[in-house]
C-alpha cells in the first residue's frame, strides 16, 4: 500500500547532525534502503521536513520504515495512505457503486 510519509526532524537534532556531518549521510543511507517513489525536502512548522511516497507491502514492514527515522533522527513520523492516478482510476467503479447506492 502506498503512503505519504512525513518526517519532521527536530531543530536541535538536525543542527547537531549537520554539525557532526552525520545527518546527510544517514538520510542518504535511509533513502537508499527504503527506495521511496519520490522524496521532497522542506520546512513545516519550523522543522526540517521530508515528504516521501513509499510503498509498504504489508503492515509488518511499517517498523522497518519508521524505526530508523526515530532512532537516527529522533523524528516525528506520520503515515497517510494515498493513491496515485492509476489507483484512483481503479477505485472509480467502487466510488460509482457507493454513490449509486445512496441515490
């Protein structure tokens, strides 16, 4: 299942990682390991924030995605299920069935 993964790195942890030279190395290693479909870096609520789309095949894989972020970055981690265009098109008949049942 596809998720939008939002990761906020606390300011102090991010600063420390940058000053020590570990933040970028750890992030590169993490991204190489989980292989997100896409990744964007930005700021949200004053925190360094990473937005990724990840495909998680089964629920027991969630810790493999989240634990490194907590352990290496002390990050806040948020998962939101999402669909791409192809998924949305496949959902069309289900949506139509639900709408039709409510008319």
